[in-house]
């Protein structure tokens, strides 16, 4: 564990004192990055939504089937 922390600290120090890259990020690359970030955020939100909603739907569906079954059993 101590070795990993030391590696992270040394990497951070090395990044703080690195030289400028002097690279040009054109509009196409910028839009690609923005699109990728938006897609990752959308997928994350949809997965969280599905993780919450699907079990709730399944619970209501099973409850509805159970009440229909009980109602049909009472009519017989």
C-alpha cells in the first residue's frame, strides 16, 4: 500500500513540473471529446435509472399477477 501511495505522489509531482505540450486541439477533436463525455454521462444516468426502475416495475407486475390470480381463485 505504501508503495502505491508513493508512486501516486511521485506521478503527481512529475505531472506538475512537466513542460507544455504545445498541441493544437482542433474543433473536430473538441466536438469529439464533448460528444464522448455526453455519451458517458447519458449511459451512466440511464444505467442508474434502469437499475432502480426495473426492480420496481417487476415488483408491481408480480403484485398485479398475484392479485389477478387471487381474484380468479375467489371466483371459482
